C-alpha cells in the first residue's frame, strides 16, 4: 500500500462545480428526506468517499463509531484528503472538498474511474447539514485539522502533529434544526456496512456504539469482511432457503469499459429475488443493467432448453419471469457517469449498459450450461414447473383484475368504502377480524376512510405458488379493493398503480402475538407482490395504545411501558393505587370513539410508515421469518423480541 501512496492525488485533482446555498434550504432534495433515512444517508456519503479510496486500492479498513454524545466518526486508512493549496479557489483543497458542492476527486476521471455516493453530492452536503463537523487528515507524516459549524470553517487548516498513519477521520453531529431525529441506529448502519462488504470484497468495515453497554460492560460492535464478495452475498440472502443447485453461478467481466459482476443461485422457493447495484448504490427500481441481465439470462436458458428438447411437450410458450422463479441474484456494475431516473431516483437510465450486461451474462451462462449439464437440466425443469404454475395463475389473476374497476363495481362485499373518489385524500384500513372491523367502521370518518376486515391470518405467500396467492380469498379482496392491475406478458408480478384507489394503506391489528403475526403476513405479501407501494411510501402500520389509564375523570393512553410509567408518575407519583389500569389485548376492547381518538384520527394517531432502508436485508428477514427453516427464526426472535413465547 505504501507504494500506492506515491500515486499523485493533490489539489489539482479537485474540481468544483457550485456552492452549498441550496442544501440547507432543500435538504430532502439532496439526501432523500430529513427523517431516519436522510440522517443515515449523511453517514453513507462519508463512507462512500472511503469506499472510493478502497476501490482504487488505497484503503482496506473503514471504522464507524457512534460516539457517546450522539455524534458519529468515520475513519479510513486511505491517502487522506489533499490539504495543499487549490489555485482556482484560493484555499486549501481540504476546505474546498468540505465546503463546495460537487467538489472532489471523483469529478476528476484521472483520480477515480468510478465512484459511489448519493449522485455525487459528497461530504460537503454532510457538512452543510451538520451542527458541527471536525475533519482530521493523516498525510505525508503529518496530522491536519479543520473544524466547521453549519458548513462554515472556523479557522484555516492547521497542522497539529506528526503521524505514521494515513487516512481521513470525519466526526459530525447532525443539525437538529433540520432533522426530525438525531439518533443514529446501530442496526441500520450495520446492515449497510455488511452490504458494502459484500459489494467490495476484502475491505474490513467496523462499527461500534459507545452510547450503550451490555451486561458485561462491552459496547455493541460488529465487523464485516467478505473474501468472496457477491458469492457470499447470495449465500447470505439464501441462508434460509433450500438450494436447487450446489454451486453459486458467478460472472465477472472486466474486459469492457463497464465492469459487470453477477452472482446467482436457484432455490426451491417461488419468488424472484434480484438485487441490482450501480457504484454501490442499490437501484431499487432497476434500470438498464437489470434489463440486460434478464435479457441475457432468458435468451441463453431458452436456447439451451429448446436445443435439449425439454420443451417439446409444453403446450404454451415460456415467459420471461418463468426463468427467474426461485432465483436469487446480485448484479453490480460500475458506471463512470450514471444517469438515475424514476420516482425515487434509483433507476439506471444509461441505455448502453443493457448491452454490456446482456453480453456478459449470455456468454458466461452459455459456457456454464454446457459445462454443467446436470445443473442445466435441473434449472430448466424448474422453469417448466414455473411456466405451468403461471398458466394456472393467469385465470386467477384475471378474475381479480375483472373486479378491480375504477368505478367501484365488483368491490369486495366486506369493504366499507369511503365517499371521496380522490385517491390522494383516501385511506384504506386493513383490519384484523370482523369484530374490530365493525368497531372501525363505526369510528371512522367515512368521507375519506375505508375499512376492509380480514378474516384470520392471510396466506403465507413466502411458501405459496403464485396461482395459490391469486386464488386466496383475502388476497383477492385486497387486490380488488386497492384497484391495482397486476402482471404483463414479460413479468407476471409487474404492478400498475395508475388506478390505485387509496393514498394510504394502513395495517391495523391487535397489539399481541397474533396481531404481530398477521401484520408480518400482510407485510410479506406487500413486499413480495406490491413492493412499489412500500417504496413509494403508501404502506403504514397503525399503532393502537397498550394501556388506558383512568383516575377520576382523567383518561390517558400509553403506547408503551415507558409512557405508562410516566403517566402514573404524573397522576399518582408512580403508584397504581386509585388508578383504573386497562391493558388492551385487542382492538375489539375499545369502543368506536376510543379507537378513533387513539388509532384512526389524523389529529391524534401515531402512524408508522413502512419503508425499505435495505432491500437485501429485508429479503433475508422475510425469508427467514416466513420460510421453512426454524433454527434461524428462533435465533432472530431470541435476539430481537423484548418478550416472546417462542413455542407459542
């Protein structure tokens, strides 16, 4: 690594494009939002700079520490941000990087061939949104330091000592006047570091939380390192699924301007789990690289199946998604100038990328199938079964769609619809049980709130073939009530939301073990079949209170044990004497007025928006919770449940 450090990386490599003025005025435009997601994106931006150093061979360790005061430190052992004088800007290159938007080595193609980051807004965006930020650079045997407040330097860059280390350390505290929350989540950051370790093999990423300790006085910490990269990523994703073939198929092509890397594995499930990345950014809406992958896979497998004669007895054509049933794959491409589009700006738009990926996958898959005839036959047999199941599912799906008319004709009989016809104003409650559904119907505001009671536990879609999903009565009712259109010739799980009838879909279940199970079943259904509703922020969880606390004429509700203790302290000094304390076990225990005030009224309710911070992690968790493997599920519950009867 010492030899690499001689590589020229100095002020002349730093280019600037524009200032920071707009960032504080419209922070969500740059980092997504000002809540949990945007807060953590600040950390990802800094980490991405370190990853860029690792990609070009100058860094192999990145440390993330959540400090006791709630600030966060990201340190790497790269070359260190240049500190020499920047001729054009008339100041230190470090200050240029930290205070000017779109300034950095990644805009100079000689410094970084490709780089990650949230569309290149960089660390200056983090600086602008930080109450304070301190940067320390270890470079050329010296330590350099600069401090900023709300993006403004408090002094010149100072030389504060000598060192035998190299790299950059950035510590910052988010601006609480901008962010709704300031609390960094250890698990959210850890999941991203794990993902980055898979996408960038042989880099060690460590995280430590100094805010808490366990019973033995140790701070929570994790370390992530992947020797094989994407192959280990697929192993992680499929850890609770049964493999169909023994080996993971691995494709790597670096002979072109666009390096393409793919790892894939077939399993016995009925779902397709394909995750695509561009420069370490998870492209949740797909794009041209995903199109190229699907095209290459389908064409190559179809040619092999035709030539082998295995399709001769099939009486109908095989569709594209038949080749992807039970497939887990990760696609990673490096693109010099990615163009992102789509509703969440995470869809790759560069048209030429489809050809690069198509060619890489076609060539590699052709060779694999010829060299592994036994695996090839197993895969094709799986494809044929998928085609037969899809054929059976089509009639079921068409039946659902015939009922999904915008006029409301053919809506489920149990649906108590709202009177407004404007989807932007309407919300649908999916309510556990007819009893609670009846109470919700009485308590709602019928102008904009619709109620759909669900009988019992809906089908576990994780373990069901597609036609069984579409034939299920409760799921048919959900599809019909929502008014969405499912399926195209190319992709039977494609979703058209043009006729979506409600802006908010709210899952409302009892605050007990059964209610949690039903919520998980419904969320699994949305994640596997209507994921775009989660990605676009349409899905919510209602949060009914756990307690009603009454003293005399005073009534207060508590949503957790901490609130219960606070209310008792306020009313009685902490004693339960003279207090009526009711623990709600189900929605049906509340009358319609109580349900309205606590759980349904937009003025007083506490809705939780369901979001996907990390799609790969979510896939793994749903597969583990709702699949056949008991051991990993038991371990997950033991680690995450505050209280649980695991044998229940």
